[in-house]
């Protein structure tokens, strides 16, 4: 019942935020922060308990809950966790808790919403994110997959805004774009799920995975995979379905950007691995070269877009397109190496890009701008600890060996060098070469950013301005991300040993 409790706690917490809190606005804000911190701490403790109770010698789903939801149409409340979902569950619970730690001192201002409402929306968001990763029923998965849209819409629309003239209008437009794109993708996803469920005669994800497409004709698998891929690609986001992402990240508050990059993008790639590839394997083989092509286009496009950016937060947003391109390339290889690379890249991106968005928010709070030219360099002189952590996060994101960002990209390229036997190897070797060029461009835009922000002399406009360096609440929120980035970078087997058995099971190995 650990998994059910892990969903019930934040759900009850979100409902609790509907009760008006007594006292002055300052007291309501303080109580809301403490409440959110307590609820997410309990949820994180449950996620850790699930990790402790997990049997690492087994490959299939564990800690399951399987009860009737709607008997007349065969729906069940079916939950479980395996080596693929467990790291994402812990990452989700940890990032949500760290966002609450960060919010203990920094809450974004609202245009009509209260701190109490923001905390409630973040808890509801956590329910949807965790539910997506523990669902073993296709319809239940879809429900949780969609639950995240509404709270994230309001977080962007009511608490977002990059500042300046028409900030509120831009935030609302970014939120509208986010919801329209993702709802469109959800329509394709639902049709794909119905094709699989109706023709296979079950919604049970465990049974469907074990069949590996049995009961679905070749044509149905091709259609199902294409529809599922469209739905998941929007959330990933895959080029050219990515255009909602930079606007959403730029306008979202810091905690919204952290959860959007750290968890929501992973829901799309998780769907590819959990549902699309094992349930429609013949369709996956047909679409894999096209998926690989769009992945490497995204890698190069994201890097070139980053080189053209003048805003720190927008640059980090575009970097996600490139990094998730490596994840999609790993999936497209349809090999254990490639899928392990994708799962490793998911976790590494969540840790590193979550940290980068925390840092972008801290820079904006101190300087009042994220414009790279306006920042003018010299951060290592003005705020040496902040500048040092920004440097660390940047070199981790560009794939420095020994840090988490390296392994996902390297293994994805390795998987492309030796793809599934049914795929055209010369095509994927070409993808590998293009992906390597993208990795070089990734280093270029991060080094360019560091040269403009952290190095050099302090700009004239900031020489007489005093900035706070890293503060206690920031250190508490960022230290776990830094530690995890170093740990799995130095000991990648910690994560790969967890995912490998489950990946082989998904691909049909015994």
C-alpha cells in the first residue's frame, strides 16, 4: 500500500489547501509554506520507503495494488513499480520537496492567486506526476497523464511572467500554448490507447507488455505506435512539436520551470518506453528511423537555438530540446543499450536542468534580469559560490565525463552505432555522427554563456551593487541535486543495474 499512500498524501494535501487559513496574509503565507513542506516531506519519505522495500533482484512490477475501479467496463486501479519507474518516482518526490524548500523563502507573486493556492496546485501536480509513473492500467495512466495539465496551466498563467511590459499577457499566452499543444497530443494518445486496448481486449499494461504485440496485426501496430508517439512526442517535446516549451519555461516561475523540466518532460519519454515500444514492437521498427531522424534534428536545432539566445532562462529551455533528443535517439535504437541510455538521460536531465532552472531564478532575483548582455560577466567576483555552482551545472549539462550528463548521451550514441538488427545500421551510424556534432555544439553554447556571465570583469552597472551569495534555503534545495549528479556520474552502474533488467523484460528477453 506504499504506492497508494504516496498518491493519497499529496492529494489530501491539495484538498487541505481549499480550507481557508486564518490570520494575516503574512501568517497565511508562512503556514502554507510549512504545510507544503510537511506534505511533500511525507511523500518523499514514502518514495524512499518504496525504494527500500523494492526487491532489486526481480525485474517485474512490485509493491502492487490491483483493485476493481469500474467493473462494468473492466477498469482497475492497478499500481506497481519496477526498475524503470522507481528512479522517476524518487526524482519526482525529491524535486517537489526541494521546490517546497526553495519556496520556504521565495514564493512567486501572483496576479489573483494566493500562496495557499500555489501550494495546492503544486501538490496536485505531484499527484499526477507520481500517478503516471506507478500506473499499470492504460486508462489510469491516461488520467494521471492529463491531471498535470490544469495545475501547470495555472502555475504558469497566474504565477508566471518574465517581467517588463505585458508580462501578465505573455504568461497567459504561454500557458494557453502549453495547454493547447498538450491537449492536442493527448487526443492522439487516447486514440492510440483505444486501438491497443480494444484489439488486445485488455487495459492491463503488464499483460500487454508480456504479449509484445500479440493480438495486434502489423498494420494496427504501425498505426498505434504512430498515434502513441505523437501524443508522447508533444510532452517530451520532440522537434518540431517543441514550440510551446521555450515560452512556457521563460514565463513560468522558478518552481514551475524546475518541475516542468525535471519531471513533466520525462512523462513523454517514459510513455515511449513503458507503452509504445513494448506494446507495438512491429510499429516501433517501422517508425524508429523517423524517430531517430527527428531526434538528431532536435539535438542540432536545440544547440543552434541556444547559441542564438540572449536570455539565460530561455537558453536553458532550448537546451532541453537537445538533451531530450539524445533520450529519443536512445529509444529509437530499440536496443537495451539505447533504452538504458534514455532512462539514464531522463534522470540526469531532471537533476541537472532542475538545478539550472533554480540557478536561473536565483540570478534573476539578484540582477533583476536574465539577459546575458545585461548581466555582463564577473559573477565569480560578485557572487563566487553562485557563479561556481552555475559553472558546475553547465559543465554537467554539456556532458563532462564523471558527471551524470555524460552517460546518457554517450550510451545513446553507442546504441545508435549498433541499433536493433531489424533497423538500417548505416542510417543510425549517420545519426550517431550528427548527434556527436550536437554534443560539440552543446559545449559551445554553455561555454559561451559562462564566458558572458561568470568570467571576465564585473560590468560597470553592477560594480557598486551588493549581491547576496548562495543563501541557506538555496543551498538546502541545490545540494541534493549536486550530490546526485556527482554520484551517478561516478557510479553509473547504480542506476544502470536498476533499469537494465526491466528494459530486457520490456524488449522480450527472458
